[in-house]
C-alpha cells in the first residue's frame, strides 16, 4: 500500500549498500490512492455509498431541466464547476471525483515535532460520510520538525500515481453489482490554508501585488516604502505609491477567477534569464513556478487556477475572534 522514500540529510554519510538505511536519513511515506479506492468497492455497503454522487447528480440535473433552478444548495453536486465538468463529459457516471488537501500538523502539544500531511477527500461519498475520519484517505507524510524546502519533491510520487491512473484508468470490481469496469479519476479542488496554497498553485503569497488566490487579476496596494501588499479596493486620496495608484475597484463588480492571462504569465516566469528578471516578473505576474498539478490531464481536472480554493475557514475564525475581543474591550455587544 505504501512506498517509502529516503531523503539524505545535508552533509550526511550514506552507505554504499542501497539496502542499508542509516540514521542520517529521513523517510517520507506515500500511500497510493488507487488501492484505497478499489477497497471501497469490495464491500457492499461502501460500494453503495460510492454511488451517491451519481444518484445526486442525476437528481440535480433533473431539477434543473424541470424547474430551471436548484431549490436547495447543500452539496458539491450543486456547484457549477462540478456540473459543468459533467455536462462537458469530463466526469462520467462511473468516475471517481477527488479533492486533495495539504497542511502541517503538530504531533505534540508541548514539543516541537511537526510534520506535514496531505489527504484525499472522496467526493463520491455522501456528505455525512465524506469528511469522517474513516473515509479521509491519507496520501503521504512529510517528516519535520523543519518546514520542507521543496514540497513538490514530496508530493510528486502521489501526484504521479494519480496521473498514471488518469492515463490508464482504475480497474474496479463493484461488490454491490458484481460488475467490473474502468473508472477514471477526476481532481476537482486542491485545498489548504492561505499560507500553504502557494505549494499547490505556484503563486506568490497573499501579501503579493497580484496575490488573489483565484487569480482574478485584481492588484493590491502597498504603503510608501513598504513591501507588503494589501487587497485594498479603494485608491487612497492623499498619496499613492507608484504601482499601487490604479483606480477604485467596485466590490460588486469583481472579475471572476481564472484570469485569461495565466498561461502567458506562466510562460513568462519560466523563461526569465536571471534572478533579477525573475524577481521583477514574480511581482508583476504573481507567479513563482509551474504548479505540480499542471501535469495532470486537462480533461481529468478542473484546471489551474480554477481548481484552487479560498481559505475562508481562517477568514471567518479570525474575524470572529477579532470582533469578540474588540467588543470585550469596549464593553459593547457583538450583535
């Protein structure tokens, strides 16, 4: 089920015998998603659960054809990104839809021993089971305690495995229907918190000039002699730093995500001749490198940058904490 990859530490001595693994090496674990998905179909109950997305999609499309709308939006099956892929034929009835998430975790409360983990979310399962511990499938573990410098090198085996399954298909034996067929895997979204999104999308951080996670093209502004950019929509009246003096942006007319210039900007950032030009183009384009998932089949994923998601969890949590603390200090009610 799992592959172990050995990474020598800087300056470490390694044995000439490839079978000998010394203490100077760290290991990271990759758990292929393919066998985990096949195992779900080997049980009658879980195989029935895996049919949920197909049944729900048919119901939603029937509602749209009958009434022209969706009365209640309570699952990913109602989202246009997903339904658009279904209507385009990229997602077929027996296909498996996945989301992948990456984050760092602290193993002990009082000890600095962190590691990183990425997981797979199986969208085919019902919402009440999809996010439960039993069905959140681990993809790989990256050792700590230091933050990994090249995250792509750790993600590569798992993403390469996904790409291979997308190219060849995954053989499924469905215990509930006693049938065999080839299922194609579709990557819908990549998720993580705000700082870690750069590992998936290859963009600059949220403090960059072109730092929108959805790559909508809206530019941020910085203070005089400051390097940190802020997503301020209104142009300051008193003074504007050069490069941040663009006109006001109407909050009700924000452009959609997925700027059409993404491909051209990516071509620019990978063809720069030196570090100086790279720094300049990084600020201008908001890109730092080609993302690893760009190697996936265009018809088997939502595509970059549309598959990138926003970090609304910390937005809601941080704002509520801030408002509550302000109300406590002023003695007013948060309502």
